[in-house]
């Protein structure tokens, strides 16, 4: 149930993040959510790997691989959005704790005294965070694509190695197969010859009877 609440809030946060400050949902365990995302990411990659291996057994290999990549990319993008929302919650919580500590010490930043300066500082901070998030997303996307290419190469190598093993087995079995085939041909020829001989014996005319002895 908690995961459903988190997912719904994340969907809303992604749409309204640029319009207003989000109200933090209470009771969200960020570490548990990060662990869940990591588990789901690993499960998605494992499923994609199984699908890639299966693709090499199909006729339309490239089309199958393309569909697999698209499904993994869609799932990865969704997990990235959830991760970004969790990071946003974490940043807001850290900022709130920092403000609480400053207020407790009676040393709130001067920029907070001026609403205009406060808004400008907040906007600059949001822009820095957005650039950092964009860079992180770009690096993550490049890493995911590189990992995808490595996994595809490994899958092709495994499929090629399996085919080479089968070819070697066929070559190793070829002499024995030829010997069995030749033996069967020889046995068939001998059987035909035996049948012909027996048929000839059955159709051979009987010898004429001997003439009776003279009186």
C-alpha cells in the first residue's frame, strides 16, 4: 500500500515540480524505496537478458531485440522518474533540517530576510539541482546503453558458441553416421540378393523323370 502511495505522489510531483513546492508525504522510508527501486531495476535487467537470449532462437532476431530494448528502456525511464522524485524528497528534507538547525542557532541566512533575494536564491538552487539531475540522467542513460550493448554482445557470443558446439558434435558424429548408413545399404543389398536367390530356386523347372527300365 505504501508503494502505491509513493508511486502516485511521484507521478504528481513530476508534473507539478516546476510550478510549486511539493508537500512531502509523511512516513516515506527513502532508503526502503531506494532498495525497492534497485531490486526492480535488477529484475528488469534480468528479464531483458532472458528475453535477449530467447530472441536468438527466433527468426526475426533484430525485431525481437528491438522490442526487448524498448521494454527495458520504458521500464528504466519509469524507475529513473521514481528515483528523481525520491531524490527531490531527500533534498527537501535535508533543506528543512538545515533550516531547523539554523533557526535553533538563531543564525538564519540573510537572504531569507528579503523575499526577493530568497526567491532568487531558491531559483538559482533549483536550476543548479536541475542541471545536476540532467547530467546524472545523461550519464545513467549512457551507462545503461553501454551495458545494453555489452549484454547483447555476450548473448550473441553465447549463441555463437552454442552453435559451434553443435557443429562440432555433428562433425564428430558424421563418420559414425556414414558407417551406419553404409552398413544399412550393404545389409539391404544382401537381403535383396538373398530374396532373388530364393525366388530363383522356387521358379527353377523340375528335372524330367527318368524313363522306365526296359522289360
